[in-house]
C-alpha cells in the first residue's frame, strides 16, 4: 500500500481528540490567508446557494473563460479541478510519466502521484547548509547527463527523467528561484525532452515571480495554481492548471465529471475580480511576516529561514524538541507543522503559518515558554 502523505490543517482531528470546537483550535500548520474570506467572495457564495439544486458545469466553462481573460491565454489551455491536489494526482498518468524528478524538500503529493502512476520518483534536494536554495544547477546537470536517453531505458532498466516537479514558492521552505534559474531549468527540460510542472499555490504573495505567462510560448511547461491558500477557501477545494492545449485535454479526460462544484466556481469568479482584497492581503503579509520573523528570531535556539510565502520554516536545535514542542502546543490548542516527514528535510524543523498579530504573539510566547523549560 502506498502511504498517504501527512499534511497540515488537520484541525478536525485535534478538535475531536481534545473535546474542543474547531473555532478554539489555533492552526499554524495550514498556510491559509489569515484575513479570511473576502466580503465579495462571501457574497458570491451566498448568491450561488440557489444554484446547488442544479448540476455544476462539467468543465467549469464560465470560470475557465474568466481565467483565460485574466491570464490572457486561450481557454483550451486551462483546466479547473477540485483543488490543485486533484490535478497533481492525475498529471503523471495523463503525461504517461515513467520517471519523475521532484525538486525537494517539498509537497509530498508529487511523489505519491508519480508512484500511483507506476513511475519512478527521483529527488534532488536543497539542503539546510544552503538555506534551502533550490538546487537548479544540480537538476540541470542531471538532465543534461540523461539527455541522450530520451527514448529508451538505461542498461539497468531505468527510464530517463520525463517529468520534473517544482513548487514555487516552495513548501515548506518558502524559497523562490530567479528568472535566470527558471530559464536555465526550462531550457534543460526542453533539451531532455521532458515536461516541467510548476506548482504556484503560494505565488500570489510574490506575483511578480510567477512563470505562468510563459505557458503561451512553451510546449514543455505546465503551471498549477490554487485558490485555496490566498483566498482562504480550503473547504471549497479549487485549483487550476495552464499549459499546452493537448496536455490540458489529456488531463481533462482523466477527471470525473462535475469535479468543481457551483459554490467553488462562484467564489473563484468573485475572487479574480477582487483587487482590493488581493492588494490588502499582500501588504499585510509583507508587514506581518517581517514582524513575526523578528519576534521568532529573538527566541534562543531558533533559526528562521527567509520566505516569500505566507509561512516560515523554523529550525530547532534537536529533533526531540520538535516532537515535544508539537505535542505540548497541541495540548494548548495550537497546531504547528512538524516537517520531519518531508523527504529531504535534514535538520529538526517546523513550519509556521503567518497568522494575525495577536495569534502570532500567542504562538511566540508559547514557544518561548516551552523551549525555556528544556534549556
């Protein structure tokens, strides 16, 4: 049996185990916009309730049309799914992947999707020694080495790499790559006859670093986006992908009908138009992430890595501290993300979502108090 990756945000289980209501669990394990639902999205959901007596559009055509206009790419180059996780799960099968490369440490669903498709999974990991800078040079070197193996397996029966996954900004490290590194990677992928899948679930917080616009000119690139994180609607499940029309069609053929419900579609259409919420969210995150980072760095024994997303990767001194801290905070109704189940995380590490100031201050005090016990 293929193990199911652990994720953050399992507040329901925590609430049940402690006899708390979910409203009394402070969740730092899931990186959701702390500003919550935008008023326009909330109104759109309320208006769409009457639509639930009908089946939703099979292919979310109205939303796809709006996304096409928003991103200035053809509708046939877009597909909407029940969260980007649903799209990730079918992409290796749709592409006929035999050997995928995952740039890690990162979201474990990439590996699971490859395994479920019967493909081999190879990792190239960033390390704590380089502050988890994405190892693009190492990936490109590996692709160049295998560029002569496009059509046939090696003598050991290992197929050449045909699918590369990059999370950008990366979870759990919060790192992005430069434009030069992206073009270097894309060129190497093209030369290797492979495809590059870029997951931009957190890119709204650093929109200028998005590579989605490049799908208009590339037959090699597929970009994933999510409404879940930035627009605070994880319960509705909505994501989309942009790429070559042929690839998009192959993915669509593997999705069930009515994958996206009417409420999610209505919420997404409203979200795309809400420039005020977008601007306010980005401004808030820049300010509060900096303040939260500074507060955490004042706690002895913590190393806080820089981030371009709405979460922080925090390194502790010892693995037993991670386990104890996770357990102790949970008893207080505070949930954090233990990162030791991320393949490639080589030091004791936790991930903390950036929440509202009062909530972040409560977390800082709790961490300081617990670590002081063990000093």
